[in-house]
């Protein structure tokens, strides 16, 4: 187990971002010990953003209420 700061440096992210993801439950191995978070160094950093373009121009696809 390593600290969140070390994990963030390994993956090139801000420690605050990793801490928020721990609070939301995005990591399975993250645990809070006292006031500090620790995480397994082998835990993968998964990006859950939608990158397929599924939501591109979603406002234009909605029906116009004035019709």
C-alpha cells in the first residue's frame, strides 16, 4: 500500500483528484487509515469518461418545443 500522493505521482494526476475518486468509491483497494488514504500500487487508474462521441451535439437531437 502506498499513499495517495505517491499513487498520483505514479499516474501523473493531482492528489486531490485521486482523493475524490477514493471518496466516491472508484478504487477497490483504497482505504482510509486515520486521516490518510492508502491504495494498492498495482490498482489500475481507469478513466470512465465517455470518449465515443455518443453525446456530441445532444442538444440538437432533442425535439424543439416550439414545433
